[in-house]
C-alpha cells in the first residue's frame, strides 16, 4: 500500500464515518430499512490487505459509529465479523486467473454481478448480526429478519450509487 492509497484510505474512513454519523443516522425507510453505508467501506478495501489489519480498521470504524449511535458495541461486533469473513468469502469468488494487482473490489472494477454475489451476502451477515444483537433476549425473530433483509438491500443499493458517483474505474477493459 503506497502513501497515496494510505491517505485515501484515511480520508475514506473519516468520510464514511461522518456520512453515517451525521446524515444516515436518521434515514429509515418504512421503519425497517436502515442505511449502514460504512459496511461498504470495509467491503471495498483493497484486496491485498490482510485479515488482522482489516479487523483493526473495522474495530475503529465500528467503535466510532457506536460512539455516535450510543449502541454499546453492536456496530463494532458486526463489522469485525464481516472483516473476519471477508478474506474467506473472497477466496470463494476469486476468478480462475486471480485478481489484477491493485484492484479494489468495486462495482466499476469487478462488474455488477460479481459485486452482487460478493457484497450482498456479507452485508446480510452484518445486518443479521447487528439486529440479532439489538434484539437479544426477545423472541422477535421475524422483525429481525425483515429489518436485516430490507436494510441489506437498502445498504447495497446505496453503496452501488455511491460507487457510481464517487469512484473511478482502475482497469481498462
């Protein structure tokens, strides 16, 4: 990771945290679809990063979001889970020839179909973990599933829109 990529990663960290904490905190559709855009930041992190550093970044980002939400570690736990599972899930989705060097796993670089099968299950796992922790001790399983699925779809759509607007393609095909 060169210095330019490192600086962009730090700026992205603060941008995603600020947008989540100040803009998306109060965005809810029909009382069940919440926007957790910060998950996309972890999913589109460079492919070369190892699991432990990614888990540390996830911990810092999740903890920062927890401070603004007063949620006692729910964002942190679910985001660190996604960071832990990301490398294994990427191994499942590695193309035959492998990934190109210095390619980020974004919609523009990998294509919509690949990004859909890569990101949506991880977003769903994040949301299931988050809403399960949120409703721990209750028997409200159907509302947890409804919130998790609707929020995962909303987050995925919002993440694709953000990538289309603010990211650029790194490879020329």
